[in-house]
C-alpha cells in the first residue's frame, strides 16, 4: 500500500504538522524581513512596493550612484554647468581617458568632504579608481554576493523542497497534479539563478 498522509503513524503526523507550521511561519518572517529591511525604508520616500523590490534585486540601471547623488543630496555643492560636465562624462561611459576633465571639479567641490585629507570617512572621490566605484551601473546584487548566497541557498532550499514536496506527494491530490507541482519549485529556482533570471548574471553578458 502506498504511503499516504492518512496512514502515517501518530508521531509522524505530529512531526509533519509541526514541520509545515514552522515552515509557514518561516515564510511569513521572510516576507516581513523583505518588507521591513528593503521595502519600508523606500516606501517612506514615496516609492511603491514593487519598485522597491525591483530596486533591491534589479538595481537602478538608468542611473549611477554618482549621478543619483549629484541629482539629489550632493547637488547643492556643484553649479549646474559643473554637474552637466560630470553627468556627460558618466553617460559617455565614465572612462579613465576623460577623467582629467572632471577631476578638477571633484577636487574643488567634493574633496572637502570626500578625500582622505578631509578624514570624514565618507567615500573617497579623488582618484579615478575611487570614483569608478560610484559610476558603475547599479545592478542590484553583485555577482559575488549572488554566488555566496546562491550556493548556500541551493543546498538549503533543496531540502525544504524535498521535505515539503514529500509530504505533498503523500496527499490524495491527483497524480498528474502532484507530479507537475513537485517539479515547479526546482524549475523556478533554476530559472531564478540562471543568466537573465537574476540581474547580476547579466554582468557576464556582453554589453548591449
Ligand atoms: C559638506 C560635505 C560634503 C560635500 C562637499 C560633498 N559631499 Fe557627498 N556626501 C556627504 C555625506 C555626509 C554623505 C553621506 C550621506 C548621504 O549619502 O547623504 C555623502 C555621500 C556621497 C555619495 C554616496 C552616495 C551613495 O550612493 O552612497 C556620493 C556618490 C557623493 N556623496 C558624491 C559627492 C560629490 C560628487 C560631491 C561634489 C560635487 C560631494 N559628494 C560633495 C558629504 C559631502
């Protein structure tokens, strides 16, 4: 006779029930974490829930952190023409060759706070290498954090899928539905981690 949930012994039923309840609780906490850490601070500034989640995982590709800073809180330290010059340099690819054009502006207007000499501990904006960190397009999660997080998660999540799916497989739902649904989570996570699925993986793709 095939194993079904009804035929499980009482201790197994208790185990399965507590496991599912705890997983459900974990899921709620995960949603709460996403909301409190990544969404709420942004929605406070008027950003929508979906936009905040996209910014966290997909990044803000239409701008760079330097340009965003110049358009926002750092804007008051430059004149309009200085800002235009820096923004033009960024949009032309923020190349080292053209850095000589913007370096004097940065030294004059930003170094007061953003240099080792200023000793403020703020991001340094004196050399090309330092500035380049803020002119890279924001792709959300970096490839390094992606591989670090992914390898742990692929192991861990497989176990979650295995246990929950196993319990689900023992239910009385039609076989075709069960077969389909046990495959879905695995396919989904492959898609999520694969190139294109995760924004960071597009760093491997040639620039369009
Ligand atoms: C009076 C001091 C001061 C000056 C001058 C100043 N900044 Fe800043 N800057 C700050 C402080 C404080 C922060 C950190 C708080 C924040 O992000 O608002 C910061 C943060 C930044 C950041 C990091 C933002 C991020 O994405 O984390 C960038 C980029 C930046 N400034 C660029 C500039 C540029 C470019 C200039 C010159 C046009 C400039 N700043 C001039 C004080 C200054």
